[in-house]
């Protein structure tokens, strides 16, 4: 499965491990990206059967995901995976991620209606989400797909629109104050998490309401004849620069920090890259082990600072270089994700063993085929030689038989001729005697 398949479509693609979750911009659907079944399906089926016999549910789920990515029509595999995650493993988040991936297979009204009904069953019981962005982002993806299905089936999207507005407020409460980086208002930041209305064409550029802070230009009182500013003018210029920064309420920028000129001047609605990706100035900390909503996914509406710091009591700004900063505590590991990773490792090891065994079997089969070919060549040569000898012996026998027959015929002819001569002689003698008597 190629990840570049979705680059030509306007929506966003989020990867739930190895499964793609396409979030349409309006109601488009790229379809399933696999054109034909992979040769590895037989090996994966063997591994799946072995994991079922062992009772390893995490390995079964990992194997089913790999089979889905290798199948041309994985509808039955998706159904098996969702039932396993929902009914056996109790993994509601994983089941919803798998269900969102089936949007790529909803190509008729029946499948769209069934998908919409299943997605409605995953609606949250409470209207108040906690500030964990992975849950809010998953709900945002569910509403995104529901809106696309409603638009495709020409249904009412007012309920989805209300949920989108509520969810935008919840997401807005969990993002840091420095996002967007140009100091926009609350309304500007809310646009990042509001789904675009397909009936309204969004502007290509949305500029921030608040102007960027002043850069502190050098102002010189007078210019001497030599064309150089005086020392007093330089000091005044630095004083003006510091005053302008303080008046705008902005802290002084560190020497190597990101200035306002390095931030983007627009917030586009489309695209597959994050709007803001500065080099992270802090040490790398442990992220959420769930691969679906990590900070490295390609998501056009979320700040890259949300996932690592969403559950932490302290939210540092990107310009914070103070030594009093303490790294946040480690995020709790998800046992489901850990078991899935272990299952994936076991699956990869098992697949490698099966591939090696398959390669050895192929080598043995090739050797047997070569030996069989050589044996057939020897047998064919021996048979050809034997046939030639038999043909030669037959020809000699025929020649001998023909010679014997010719000799026998010649002997018989001579015998007949001698007998005829004797009879002629006897007849002539009898005629002579008869004449004498007369």
C-alpha cells in the first residue's frame, strides 16, 4: 500500500498504524488503494490460524491489519477485525479507527448507510471531553466522515455542524496560547478546528487580526557629513527597540529563537503538511505510544505541541529558554498499544521464519526439478539409443529374412525347373517309343 496514493486528493490522511484513515474535505472518496492481492496473503493466513490456536488476540489483530493492507477487497477482514477489537478485546478506540478506514470501501448507498449507522453507535455518552487531544481528534475524525456521508446521501448535516462547533470549543481549550504563532484572536484559532462548510468557499489566505510585534528600527537623530550615525544615535536606537517590544507586550527574543518573520503569514485550509513545523527546541520526551494520534502524523489542523503537552500541568511557549523549566512527567503507556507492538514483533518474527522456510522449500524444489530434468534427459537419450538399436536389428533381420526368402524362392524355382525338365524328357521319350511302335 503506497502512502503517496492519497497525495492527489484534497482531504487529509491519518495512519492508524498501517491502516489509512481518509478525512474528506467535502464528500470525495479515493477508494481502496490496493489493486491486487499480495503474494504474502497465504503466509499471513497461516500466521493468523496459528495465533487463533494460541489465543493471542493482539497478534490476531496485527495479522488482520497486515492482511487488510495486502488485500484487494478487505471488507470481510475489516468486519472480522472490528468484531475482534470490539467484542473480544474491548478496544473501542481501535475498533473506531478500523471503522473509519472502511470509508474508503463505501462505494454505494447501502454501504454508506451501514457505515453511518455504525459510526453513530460510537457517539460519546458525555458532551464534555477531557483535554486529551487524542480523544477529541478521534471524535473530530468521526464527525468529518459523518459529514461526508451525509453530503453524499443528501442528508441533513445540522446535527454534525452543532457537534463540530462544540468540539471546536473543546479543542480550543486544550491548545497553547501561542497557537497560531502570529498571535491571532480566539476566533482565528477556532478556525483551525472548525470543519469547512462546503457551501462556502474559504479564502485562500486568512491573515491574523493582531499585527506582529515591532522589530525596533534604528532611528538616528542626525546624520553627520561623513554619512555615519553618531554613538548617541545608536544608543537611542537600541532604547527605542526595547521600548517598542515592551509596549507591544512581547518578551525579548533569545538570540537563536524563532522570530515572527519565520512564522507563516497565512493559515491555509488545504494541504497534507502541518501548518507550523519549527525545529523543536527542547529535548525529546516520551510521546503517547498510540501511533494513531502521535505528534508526527500528517494533520493540517493541529498544533505539533498539543500531543506531547496536552495532559501536562505546565505548557511551555516555544520561546521559553528559562532554566527553571522542568520536563513533564512520562505519559502513561497504553497496554493495548504495548500488546499490539508485541504482537507485531511476534508477527514479523513468525513471518520471517515462514519466509525463510518458504525460501528453503523453493530451493529444494528447484534442486529436485533440476535433478528430474537431468534424469529425464538421460532416460530420453537411453531410450533413443535403444530405439536406434532396435531399428537397426529389425532392419538386419528384415534383410536376412529377405535374403533367405530370395534363396528359398530361387531354390524352389530351380527345383520346379528341373522337375519340368524331367517331365519334358519323359514325355519326349514316351513319344519316341510310341512312334517306334507305330
